[in-house]
């Protein structure tokens, strides 16, 4: 999610103290929910912010294992513009939710696939300016 402040782009990122992970908000669709509805709900829950979808950025596909079971996951990333809310109202999934300058946010993300999606989103934002 982004916002523009005095011609600069800020990105909201989410961090956990327990494992040191910094990432982008994301989550799993609930029954009957579209991907777009999921994106807006998860952002609202995890960041405390309201947003509007500007465009689709892309999809990340990966595998992970937990307790001996392998999972195949697809994460659909959307370019979201903040429209309201407050990061102090985020849920308990993350300890910290912060606005960062776009370049600092890019450097702070833990996982390369999320950094790649953010880099693509930043190009999309720049092309709209």
C-alpha cells in the first residue's frame, strides 16, 4: 500500500519482533470472497488502513513446509492506495506497522519475492505520476 506525501512515495510495511520478518500485508481468502475483497480486508486487518485498488501488480508462487506438510501458495499482489485509517489499529499478526520511504521499505523487506513485487509496484506508481 502506498501514499503520496509532498511528491514522495511512502509504503506501509509490517514487522514481527519474534522472527524479525518485515513484509507486506497479505492473507487467505474467506469463503465466497474475491481476491480483491481479500486484499482490501487483509490490509484493513493487518495495517488498520483503508485502501482502494489501483491495479494488479502480479502473483508470487511458492512452496513451504510446516509440521511435515508441504503447501503450495499463490499470493496475488495489488497496488493499493491508502484512503484512510490509522496504523495504530492493526491486528495482532504483526507487532509493528510503519510507513517508510519507498526505497527504505524496499531495503527492509525480508523476502526477495516481496521486494521484487514492491519494485514492480514502485515502477507502476512512478509511471502514473
